[in-house]
C-alpha cells in the first residue's frame, strides 16, 4: 500500500512548479532587499530557514539570521521576522509571533489557512497545495524553499527538472546496505544536510549525522568505515571524497540541484523504513505539530 509520505515525495516537482508560478506574482510580506531579517522555525522548518538565510545573505540582499523559534534572541533588532510553520499551530512559533506583535513586522508561510498563525502574523502566505497528511515533512519544506529561492531571483527550472530525475533515477548501488549515514553541505546546503539527517532519523530510525563539510575532518570522520555512507550536497571540499573512500565509507554526491538531491535522501529514508517494517507515516514518538500545554498555575 502506498504511504502518504511516498505520495508527497512524488508530488514535489509539481508543487515546486506551482511555487515558482506563485513567486512571479506580488507576495506582500516577503523580505525586501536591504531589510535585516530573522527567519524562524522548528524541526524541518528550522533547517529550511537556515538554507534560505544563507542564500539571501549570500546574494547580498541583507543580513539574514536563522533561529529555532524558541531561541531567537529577544534583544536583537530586525526589520522583519519570517516564520515557517507547516501546521500553523506550533506553540513556539505562535508564542514568538505574539511577543513580536506590534514591535516588528512578521510574516508566516504555512500550509493551513484555518490555523492560529493566520492572525498571529501580520502577513501570511498559504501553500495549501503543498500540505501533507504524513507527520514526516517533505513537500511543504521543499516547496517553501523553492518559493523563497525564486523570490531571490533564482531560476527554478533546473531544480524542477532535477527533481523529476531524483524521483526516476535508482538510488546509488549499495546505499541501502549501509547502517550509518552522514550528510554534509556548505553554505546554504548545510541546512539541507541537517534536514536529510532528520528525515532518516524520523522515517527509518537510522544512525545519522550532519555537518558543514569542512568540519567533517575535525573529528566526525573517525566513525566512518565500511558501514558508512557519506552524502555530499553540492560541491565538495578538495580531497574529501578520497579521504572518505579510504575509510571504506561509500561516497554519495548526486549530480543534481542540491534541493533535488534532498528528494533522493527522502527516498532513501523511505526505502530503509520499508525494509525495516516501519510505517513512515507514523514515526515513533512524533506528531504533526508540537503543541505545548501552558504550565500549571
């Protein structure tokens, strides 16, 4: 039987196309050039926030920081805060938006127009076509980043074409036989590496880690051996592939747009979950949204 997450992974190229079309229209609330911006989220949304923050600042469009919604420094001053929340109900995001109300303009990107975030943020962009039934988040996150990349002026056509390849191509030989997985990135793909590791943990309970690529040689490479796979998002530092191969680790570096490479990592998580008899739609100890009860008075 096809799982929800399997269907949602397969829908990503079409969702990205719709996001690209949406980005070509006026979208009030998205950061303007020169604004100092904080981007916040929880879990997957935090990692997408990190990727976007790196892309925006790297493009010279303004200082951009990313924080877990529970950890944004209250003393820092920003021109706008952008909150990413699929459910629109996450307690930490709603609490932060409440604290910021009237002090700084806020914008939220969500998948559900019936949730509290609609009134908690000053501006809201709804990507309801990318909403998901699975607890494990895939297409909403990548669709949000596609929208934001397009808003930065990046042409999404190659990423969309590569996304279709990522769904059609076979996973690298021997990959599903490995039991330890490390994901690496540089710049904006550090966030993608963290998200890939999270997907593997959520869906397949795999032993996964993620690092900035140049940090990998500062200790973490010590665990790499014939049980390991090391997955690089984007260009690799010189000599790293050879070092990983020398340990016995399997080097993986798909020739795809890094966001499309994330789709292949999602597929790996799904394949391992299936092989282990797990239901990726119902990951252990997780729910679609973290809603915290107020402390007892």
